[in-house]
């Protein structure tokens, strides 16, 4: 699905009304990052990636009780493990809100990438992975782990002859392991979907060594 510049500008304005200035700045950072990555993956559409980036955190700042209610009404079978970490609820609730309030942007690619952008899934498309990684490495993220991953990804992608999909997968694996370690040290439950993504990605990387 291709979107015009006017459509994306209007979407950006609408999204800005649903989040704080800091969250909106991050959202724009994710959109810019997808723009940097898109040329390496020409089978993805840059405008659709931009739309997914703009919408990925659209429910991030909704009250927890409201997000729980959306999850219950979404028709998706969420597990106790999914409900264990409120900080990731927005990835589960955003697709429902996108379909309801932004139907022109409710494509399969966008809904899937937004749903998976915090904890991932055993099955991840290139589109899904670009949104997941961009959320972590976009330029307003100044934590050392984020800048390290950004530099690693760009280095890999700009290495002549290096497969772009492998560069994306390697970065994704490093992000998963860093996230697992961070959550474990803080005593926070690691979502089962992320563990499934890690295991599937490990097999993929080993098979393509």
C-alpha cells in the first residue's frame, strides 16, 4: 500500500494529538529511521513503513485500565503472560485502535508490525523487523545500547556484499538479548513471544551461517 506525502502529513498531525511531545519526537525518529533502512529492502514500501512508524505508539499513553479493556474487546486471545507486563500493552491495543480510527492505514503489514514491535513473534516479516529495530535504534534514543545497535546495523548494511536481511537479523538478535538481560535484572517477566522470536531467529541465523 502506497501513501501520499499529504496522507502521511495528515496522519502525523492526527497522531501528534494523541501523545506527549516527547513521545511524538520518538515517533518521528522511528519514521526517519525506517526511511534510512527502506532502500536496503526494496521489496518494502517506504510510505507504508512511515505510516507504521507514525502509528506504532498511538496508544502508548492511554491509561492501563483502558488498554486492558481494549485488549479484552479486541477479539485476540491474550495469555496471562501477555497481561503480566503493562508496558507492552500498547503494541497489543494499537492495532485495534488503528482499525477503528485510522482504517485507511489498517493494512496487514502495518497491523502486524505494530502488534509485534515490542515483544516480537516467532514469525517476523522484513517489514515487522524494520519497525521493531527502528523503534530501538532511532536517533533520539541516546542510551549506549541503542547507539551501539544503530552503529552496528548501519555498519553491517553498508558493508559491501553483506546480506541486508542478515544484518537486520543479527541486529534484532542483539536487541533481544540486551532486552532479556535488562528485564531479568529488573525482575520483569520476559514475554513468551519474545522468547519464541529469539529461538526462531537463532535457528535462522545458524542455518544461514
